[in-house]
C-alpha cells in the first residue's frame, strides 16, 4: 500500500487524539470516583443508580417518621407508666381505707390524696407532644380531657408510615384507655367513686372501688403492652430500613462506584500508550527522502 | 526534452499541492510516438505526452460521501444531546427528581404532624418548587430545540453555497474539457465540494458523459443537475410549534420537505430535535400532568384545617402538551397553609392525617406506564432513554468517523501525494531530460563531424 504524507500525518494526529481521549475518560472517572458520570455513560445503570438514590432518600424519610412515631409511643408509654404507679398507690389507699384501723379523719386525708390523683390523671391524659394532645385522637388541638374527666377527643389513632409499605399506629385514643368508650372501665369514675366513698366512710363502696381499681390497672397494663408492641414494630421497621439501606448502598456502589485499582491500571496503560505515541511521532515525521538528496 | 520537462512540472505541481484538501495526484501520460516505416521495419520516433491523468478510485468516492454524511449525522446529534443531558442531570444533580422527592417528603412530614403550620407551609413551598423546576427544565429543553433553528439556517446556507459553486464548476469543467484535455484541478475542487455537501445533508453522486457532476438526495430529490443548483429554504412547520423544516426546491420547482430521516449534519439536527428532545419534553409533560392529576384527585376528597373540601392542590391541567410549564399551586390554596387538605373527615380535624398519608404514598405507587412505574421510575426511565440516544449517537459518530478516516486513508493511498515519490519522479524526469539533452548533444557532434568532412 502506498503511504502518502497526508495519510501519515492524519493517522498520527488521530492516534494521538485517541490516546488523549482514553486518558481523559479514565481521569474523569478517577476524579469523580464514579464509573458513571452522565446517563450516556451507561443508560441502564444510570437509571438504576437514580432509583437507588431515590430509595435511599425515601428510607431517610421513613426513619424520620419512625423517630416521630417512637417519640409519640415513648411519651405514651411514660404517661401510662405513671398512671399505673398512680393506680397502685390508689389501691394501697383503698385497702387502708377499707380496714378498720383508720378513722374518718384518716379517710378524709386519703380522699384528698385521691382527689389530687384525679387531677394528675387528667394532666397525664392531656399529655402533649410537640403541640399534639396524643390521647385526643384526631381532635388533637385541644386537651383530651376536661377537668372533670370528660373525654373531648375521638376514637381515631394516628397512623404513620415507618418503612416502605408499613404503617404503624403511633397514638392511643384516650377515651378507650382512660374511659369506658371501648367497653372498659372509666378510671376517672373509679377514682371519683373512691374519693367519695372515703369521704363518706362507706366501706362497701371502698370495696367496690378496689375492684374498679383492679380492672383499671389491667386496662392500663394492656394499653401499655399494646404501646410496647407498637414500639417493637417501629424498632423492627427501623432495623428493616437499615437493611434495605445497606442493600441499596451496596448495589449503588456496584453499579456506580469505581474500582480504583482497576482504574489506576487503566490510567497507567493509557499514559504509557500516549507517551509511546508522542515519542514515536517525531521520528515518523522526520523520515523523508529529502534528507538524503 | 519538452516532454520530460512536462513530467517534472507535473511532479512539482503535485508537491506544491501535497497538503491541498481533496487534491488528487496527477501524472503526465507519456506514450511512444507513432513509428515510421523504415527499410528495416517500424522505427521509433521518440516520446510524446498525450495528457495529464488524475489518479483516483471512482468507487471509493461514493463510499466516502456516505461515511461523511453518517459521521456528520452522528456528530451533530452528539452535540445537541449532550446539551440536553446537561440540563437533565444525573443522581444528586437531577433537579426534577430532587424537587419531586422533596415534595413527597414534605407530604410525609405533614402526615406526621397534620396540624403543623410549618409542615403545611413546606408542602406548599415544595409544590411550588416542583412546578418551577419542571418548567425550568422544560424551558431549557425547548430552548435547545428552538436554538436548532439558527443552526439549521447556518448549515442550509453552507450547503447552498457549495451547491451553487458545484453548478458553476460543472459549466467550467465542460467548457475546459470541450477544448480537449482534462480539468483535473476543477474536478478535484468539485468533488471536495460534493463531499462537503454530503457531510451536511447526505447525497448520491451521478456523473454524466458531458462531465457534469450531479447530486441527488439519498431519498431522492435533485440537488444539482448540470448548471442548475436547487434552492434550499426553511419553512415553519405549524404542527411542530412553528419550528423550521428544510425544503429543497429543484430547478424545475419541485419542493421536497426534509424530515428527520435524512442523513448528514442536517439530519442529525432534525432527528435529535424531533425524536429524542421531543420525547424528553413529552415525558416531562406527561409526568407533570399525572402528578397534578393524581395528587389533586386525592386532595379534593380531603379537608383543610378550615373544614373546606374539594380544593385542588395544583392548578387543574387540561392537556398533556405544555403541562410541565403549567404546574403551579392552585389559587385556592396558594398562600393559605390552612387550606392544604390532610384530613379525610371534617369531624376529625386537625389531627386527621389520612389524606396526607395517601398523597405521600403516591410517591411509591406504580401509577405510570400502565401501572408499572412510580413517578420517579418514569422520570428516570425517560432520562435513561435520552442517555441511550446520546450513547448510540456517540457510538455511531465514533464508528463512522473511524470508517471515514479509513476510507480517507484508502483514498490518500491511491490519490494522495507522497513527497518521496514525487522527488523520485522529479529526479527521474531530470535524468531523462539530461539524457535527452545528451542525445541532442551527441547528434550535434555527429552533425559537426559530418560537416567537418571536406
């Protein structure tokens, strides 16, 4: 084949350009630490990366709502714990009040303590987390209970999404927990009854209140275990989110991230090829019959 | 002597044109003169130059034109789609995906605190931001399409100039060759122009016996016929938003409207404008239309803090076309965080979060592409399509550029000037010239000897 001067020059420039191009691409990847810098580098993987990015940001959202859900549930749990302590104390008072070892004055003192408990119970029922009255159902902008124990809320429970596709109820409706709305015992009425019985020295009614306190305690304890199991669900969901996150990150790394060792090798090779081309080019160009004529 | 002088001249012409684009090397065509019949048989009468040949391979030429137009198609497409890809972005730099994410995130936050003014305000802000971002991206993509009109005008002008020159050269070649000989340099220039036309629009070459170079579009339609060059113009296409389409008007007045199926740079520009870019914009419009429609459908059933139902969150969008530019927060809720409907039941205000929860769930529901993709999957698939279009164009451009350089190399191998070879040729002519001079000198000496006989 004839090799002409223009042909040689254009081939030489083409080779140099090609080597530069290769070097630049590797350099670009190393600089960003990613194999894919533009959708056109690999359209399928770049869409995959985008979806994984979205999954990861979604999981962060879920974690934040999960934190809010556990915030509500832990506050509820704490309040119910105090209610339970309060009922145990009321039960002690009732047992003492029912025995003959105490006189009317003692019972009046006990009644005063029980009345104070009643107010504490109202305060606990009006628990407020970040401006939301958690026991008030959806009517969460006003206190759940009036001072006389009347329930202001409704029977709804706030549901939150804590993991993709998983919703957990984050509140309890106060009407069911403290009142008789769910077919249970009205704890306010029990305490009120106990106080009245103590004030009137009516031992039979004190005895009745004692039974009422027992069912109240059971009611509170079952509410506490419900809250506990919901908290467990939230924790499980967070764990599940973590697993999903790790999975998504691993996948994204596989698809997108650069194998630095491989890239460095590629860089060294591209560099070497470019150097060799550059070094040989002037020698090629120097060849001419004109040198000898 | 004169003949060998001519060989030398041709070689030096070649050397001086060693770097002229499109130049084909030339050779003096030498032949032995007609012998005369001597008593002992035919007797040679020396040498004569019968012409100057242009050395080239005719078959290679059409292939070079085709490779040129394919490569022009690919590279002009790459340039346009690269600009589009920069607008669309990837991963964290993807503005539409990011703002859509934050909108649904704000919705999720609202579901955790449906009575919160800050959360409600966030939903409105993020909804407005989603609209602005989509409109911006759409505007920029549309801007790239509109800017192509200016590029089309430039390319069409370049083609027109070359067609006109080819027509003039056709005439000159005919006139020159009518008086005998070959118009080598004019032909070279004409073929170079034809290749440049092919790079831009894709053309087939037809030479006729008169020495004319005629050009046709690949799909049919005359570009140059003899002395007549067709006229190229651009006409607005009302069904494509008034964007310009090139039209070829032949000498006989036949109009051929060109579309994205043509080759060359012009084809690349039209194809990226009317295929990839048009699709990206349509996808964005569809997404905006669906987001607005589906969010509104749920929002309308819900109640704001003021207990009012039936309001849209986004303004109603009637048609898909242009939807991405029209995604705005509805006037009924604009600036009124109270009006955002998070509650399903008017009696359960303000703690009811069920509508907010349902709207947030849209982000993960397969509602697009016939119920197979979520909003963001749809967006990413569309962006991936654009990326694939660019990747194909890059591959094509690379492939055809390699093919073109290989063919050019083949052409150079046949028609290109090798300075070494021309130096040899020059030396050869010089030697022959010297030898011829020697012959004359010897003849002269012979004659002198005869003249000296007394």
